[in-house]
């Protein structure tokens, strides 16, 4: 941010003349800003910095000197002069201690230097001096509190982060960023209820604040997740300015012998669950049929064997991390990509605005995001028959195409030798239930089921992935409150991936979470011979684990509901021999089941790419159906807040239909391709 004015500079004025006017105090502050901005825009940043420095030196009595120092700091920051930036911002605050934006920028600069403790102290100083909130301070105070929460969360100080974010929420409850982080923090800390409406923040505001990923952990509500994704896309991505952006038409390739050009865009082509999943897929692509481009948009990964392997597997590697969205889109156009795959979806480091430019004729949602993108430009989604049965296609705006199993696995991953139970802190003779999902996936109802299982199976233990110390302690306290001895909960420490894969097999039964189930975690477990018990719901995230279990050839581990899940878990623990046949089945089918048949999966992927290409050549590329998604959002925001965990498909859809009827009575709804189509007809 810089402070600017509408004054138009004299294009004929030379820098020497302007510097002379600055020295004689004849250059107004408004002219200074405009001249400096003009120099910067013309690529003359050093001259702009010299102009600021001169003006400040000779106009030290100007009552708005702090504004000049602030813009000077911005220019220094852009040039990479961090020391100068810090000095200029401190000078601005010395003149005007209440200058909110300078506090914000000073903290950010300190954070960028790795001085997060000093950054938090800087922001707290502003919070402490602005308790008398006025309209001109409220935005800066809100922003500072958000930054404090974000940095403290990254530092693992979760309680302090939660407190700062709550202050920000109370200050401006209509803004969603702070509440979104606050809700995620509550989930990570297994604090229930997750949302706590009060006189300051309503249930609706909490619903508005949740991301589509968070909603997937909170409720098995695919229609609300769909509408939430569309709302996020509209508000955050929007419509880019495509003036001057030249797209290339669909290239005729079917039957010509030419290769299809496939582009994978991802921030996770490294040591990450997605990187592990795609490594062998990229290696197995038939290079006589497809030419593979990888567009990496993640953090630097200088010593990363997974990324090095992916670079070897693809035909072309492009690091677009530092490119602007439009420049990255232009690179994709220049590469003449036919089918562009969004591997991020709405996850960390996503570059959705690149896809909004439509840099390729075909855009696909695959592998990295558990749901619909609900955008105007994602035309296809790749899933499987279990995750998206035909009758559930109404929950997605993309045309759904299917592969044998939506979870690719890497059969070449290193697995170390099986350790002993004693070496990982497990009792030798106990029945070991395990769940290596992240803490944020554990809901109150899910935990209650686990406690019921432990109470019914004396001597058994529950093996969980370690969280923060305070979180581990809270989980143990909740177990004790449920009547389960805390020492029956054992936490698996963080280890290297080959060691983690090796220890998985020490457990007896993996207990999945609901409504957001295990994804790659379930594939890892089954690959290591550990049976996985799961309950499928209606949404993508709640059905993914069951897809993996089905693809592994053990559908008897898929439960019909929560009661069946508890009953089966107890039965297995009371009769461990009943798992022997299942383990043997997993072993017998290990190299032939759909879960590990990567050759078949990749051939099917390539068939789908050519199908998409053929449809594009014939002008049959599907158009995402976005009708009435704002209506479904309004209904979903109310229904999700009701907190219904598990219900039949019929009951779920009826709840939506009842509300849609009421809305239609008030103002007639237009037909759509989801629930309202039959009644509208």
C-alpha cells in the first residue's frame, strides 16, 4: 500500500528540476507521490527512492512527513532494501505513533526477516494503544490482530493465536478471514463445539466464514460444499481482466498421430501426499501418446527426492511460483497445452486465477481437492464410481469422468523394516485401534464412537498421530471424562515417511473419521496390510476412504452407518482372528487390486484425456451448470448449522427440498439440474 493523490505530474519535468524543487520546499507532498509513482512505473525505482530521500531531508517540518516516510519505505521494500525499509517505517511511527498501516507493514517486514517474535510485539503495541476503537482505526486493528493470530498459529502457540483471532472476529464479524482461521484452529485443537455463536457473532456468520475444506470436516453436506466453493470462487477469484490475453483455439489432434499436451498445475509436486500419489502416474504416462508439462507453484524444495523424481518423469518442468497469474497463463498458452489439470483446487498455494484465464481448451479438476470447484471454467472432474455414484453427480458442476480408483499410489516408495511394538510405545498383546488422520478430522461424535469402542473392549488401545502437547493432553482428558483411562491413548511421534509406513502394520484395525475420512492415509494403511473400517456418507471427502477400501478388495470393511461401525469395531477386537482372513485377502490381492494397478489407472487417464480432446474438437466441451447455487448456499448455511451428522440420502435431500419450496413460495425459483428440476418441471 502507498498513499497516492490524483495530481498529474508534468511529463516534461526533469529529475534534476524535481529534486531542486524538493530541496527548496516547493514540491508539494501530492506532487512528490505522483512523481515518485511515475518514476517507479517507468522502471526508474532508484530515482524514485532518491526523490523520497531528498524530499524528506529538506522538508522535515512538513506535518505529513510520516506519509512520505511510509511511501519511501514501500519503495525501499520493493527494491530489496530491508534495512532501509525498517528505518523508514520506524521514522514514520516516531512522528505519528498511531499510524496503523505503518505498524502493519513494520510487523510484516520483521516477519519476513524471520523475526516473528518482534513482529508480534510490534503489532501488539498497536493493539494496546488503540483500545478506543474509532472508524479510522478499526480496519488496521482488525488486520493487526489477524496477523498476530496467523503468526502465532505458525509458531505453534495455538491458544494465543485463537485469542487474537477471536478479538479480530468480535471487531468485524462480517469479515470472514479471522473466523476461518479461528474455526480451523478449534478443529486442530479438538475443541468442541467448534463454533460458539454469541451476541457478537451469529451462527450464520460462522457458516459464512468456513471454507469448503472446513465444511467438509464439519458436515456431510455436498450441496453446501458445492455452493460454498462457488461463493469462494466468485468472491476471491472473480473475473480476471483478459483484455490483451490471447488464447489459442482447440487443436485438431484426434487421429493425426500427434501427442496430446497435458499440463499438471500443482504446489505439491514434492514430498507431499499429492507428490507421492502422482510420482508413478507421471512416470507411467505413454510418451508416444501424451507430452507432459508440470507447472510448479509451491515453496522451494531444493533437496527433495520426490520432486527430483517428478522432474525426471515429465517432459517439461516449469516453475511458475514467482510468475504473475497472467504470465503463468501466457506460458501455458505458449506451451500449447491441450488439457490442463488443476491439482490444487482450493488448497494452500492454489493458483485458481490462472485457470480463470482459460489458458487451455480443456480444464480438469483432479487429485488434490475433495470436491467440486464450482467454477465457470473447470469443465471436468476425475473421480471414481464409489466417490461419485451416478445419482450423486448433481453435487458437482463439472462433468464427472471416472478412473478405477481416485487414489493413485506410488508402488516404489521406500518402506523401512517393521519395528517392534515396544520400540514405538505400543503394548505387545493389546488390540491396537489406530487412526493417523489429522486432529482436525476428529469430530465430537467420532471421538464419542471411539470411546464407546474402547469401553466395550477392555485392554485395547487407540493409537493416534501426535498433535501439539496441549492438544494431546486435551484428548486424554476427554477420554477420562468418557470413562476411558488416558493411558489407553497412545500418540505416534513424527518420523520420516519410510519409518511411518513401516510402523503402520503394527496396528490391528484402522478407524476412519467422519465426515472427512482418510485419503492417502487410508491407502498407506491398506498398502501396509492394515484393515481400514470406514463409514461412507454423501460428500466426496466422506466417500473417499470407502473407495480405497473397495478398490483394495475388502468391501466388508465398509459400514452402513455409525452404529454398524461401532459394532464391527467391537466384534473385531473381541475376535481378532476374524481379521486374519481380511489381512490375508489384502495380501493376496495387493498387486492385482484396483488400488495398486497403476498401469490400468494411467491408461484410463489417457483415454479420458483423449475423450476430452475429442469433445473439444467437436464443440461438445461441457459447460458447468451454476444455476441457483446462491439459493443452495442460503439453504445450506441454515441446514449445516443444525449439526445433523449422519442421515440417509433421501432424508438429506428432503430437508433441502422443504426449504426450496418455502423459498419458491416467496419468490419463484428458476429450474436447475439439481433438486429443483423435478418440481420446477
